[in-house]
C-alpha cells in the first residue's frame, strides 16, 4: 500500500486526515495520469460527500479534464457507469462501512476496476505538483441525470426471474442503498419492508446495516419474511438473514453461488475466490463439491484482481463483498441480494446456507504506529507461539487498511481456543509502549 491509499482507497475523518486539499490533489493528479480525462464521479449521501465531490471536480477541471457527475449512487454503480459512459476513470466518494464522520475516495479505471497498487503509486506521485490548463482549455462539468435509472435497469437486466410472492426486509444503513435497493426489489414484484433509509447523511452505518445484522434478524422472524438483506453505506457489502433470523455472512453466500454456478457448468476452473479470513469450514464444504477455494490478501480489490487473472466467476470476503463477474467488476451488495433472492423462489435460504463453519474470533486494537507494532519482536513471538498452539486452526494478525488499528483473527475447532489465542495477542499489543 502507498502512504495515502489503503486496501480500499483513501479513508479518514473529514477535515482531519481527509481534507478538500487531498480531494483536489487527487482530481488534479488524474489529469497527469491521463491526458484530458473524462472522470465519472459518484458519492454516497454523507454530509461531507458534496464538499469532496466539488473539490475533486475542481481538481479535474482545472487540469483540463471533464467531469460527469452521477450524484448519489452505490459504489458498484460508479464502477458500472464509468465503463458505460466510456469515461477514462471513475471516482467514488464513500467511507463504505465506517461511521458518518469518515469519508473516503475510491478510484476505478475505464473498465470499472479498482486501481491496483501500481496505479495508486503512480497517481500519488502527482499529488505534489499541480497541473493548470490554459484558461480556454479548462474542463467542463456535466450532471448525469439518468445515472440512477441506468443503474436500476442494469440490476433488473441481471435478473432472470421475478420475485412475486416473496417478502424481503432491507436494511439500507441510511446510505446509498436507500434510493435503490427497495426500488430494485419492487420492480421485480417483491413485497419490501425497508428500514434505515434516512438520506440526511448524519446516521450512515449508525448501529445499522451490514455491521449490525442482528438488528434485522428479529424483524425478519417477526414479519415472517422470506429473507433480510443488510447493506453498508455505499452498498458494496451484503450480509443476509434467513427466514428463521439466522445471519448468513459472505463466506456462506460465496459457497451458495459457487455451488449453483458449478451445477450450471458456469464455474470456470471449478474455482471460487476468498481471502485469508475465509472460513475453513467454507473451504471444506466447497472441496466436498469439487470446488477449489483460492485465497488472497484482505481487500475486495485483491479478490477482483485474482478473479480477472484466472477467469473466476465468483469471489469475495466474509464481510459481505461478493463479486459475480458475469455482472460486475466489484462488490455489489444490491445485485448480490437480488441474485440470492432469485434462488429463494425454489429453496428457503436456511436450507441453502446450511454450511458448517468453524468458530472464529475477531478483535481489534487501536494503535498509533501500525508498522512498529507489527514489527515488534515481542509481539511477533507471541503471535508465533499462539499460532503453533492452535491445532488445525489459523491466526492472522494484520494492519487495517482503512483505520489506525491492528486486526486479530483466530479460527479453531472450538471458540475457546480461538478466543484465547486472539486475546493473548491483543494483550501483548495493548501492553506495548508506542
């Protein structure tokens, strides 16, 4: 990763670690990476998203590039419309699952794929020097009025059957999904109960959405709905809830689609793609069906890169980023939920997701210097010792790519062993004097 870019773009608290200067610099840098580019810009509905959009647009137009403003859209819509409108690149303004005071900037190439690390490093080199076009050669700005409708038509076109007679509860996380997920399901004939659909930008991900699926569990069971779907602020994640109120995470969703695609003869190479956090139980379940699980680093852009390189049809993360490459270049929570809903016309979600997963335990430690903590010899020794003690288990300790924290992940045949290992590492990091 570069100094500014993490696992999913630039991220920070607005007017602290993420400012209009950074946004302007990024927009202007795109005009050095591309000659007079057309840049498609979209954003979620956070309070700060308009400000950052204006700063990026100013940077682009000052440098001689043109801006297509798609307005408030999910991240996957930005990727799709960047390619559809033949833009040179796309910029999505969102902090995804983070609280409303955060925001972020994700950059896509002309094919709708997130910038890889090489492109991010090249772009970052241009942040310091500014490019100012001659006065009569500055760029122009255009608002794309039909952007939202184009995305909704794309979602509908990806579905092969209606959803009449089915009832779904949608938690839109008070984010970008609010204007799109309910509409997409209703157009396919489903009955929809939507919650957390505020659009004021003040409560994005606030005790709702993909990080808090337990809130939807009770509502789905009480309403006797067929399923519930939880999104995050920019709707690139999906966590589902079955008709009994059980949470269905990204690992199970990947398994469901991989199995379906294999039966249809569409699973290229018999391959599904996950990450180092993908549950071993999912890997075992897939292997029993002749499907190989490939693992990448944490981050859906790494999953997407591997999928493109190997022609994989499905991949994603436990957190709910799921990529169905026939329809999307990046995680699309709304699309994934629609395709999953199609399967429920034949089989209840509880039956589809009946997959035994191993107990996992996750904990995070907020730190000042992630590199120093991970390089500390004492911490490294504790991590090594705990990993060796986990019989048939796994221990992953890594720096977050979006926050100043160290994430600790442990998996074992029983929860007590996993928790014990992760907590011991947490204590070692907490006791370290930075």
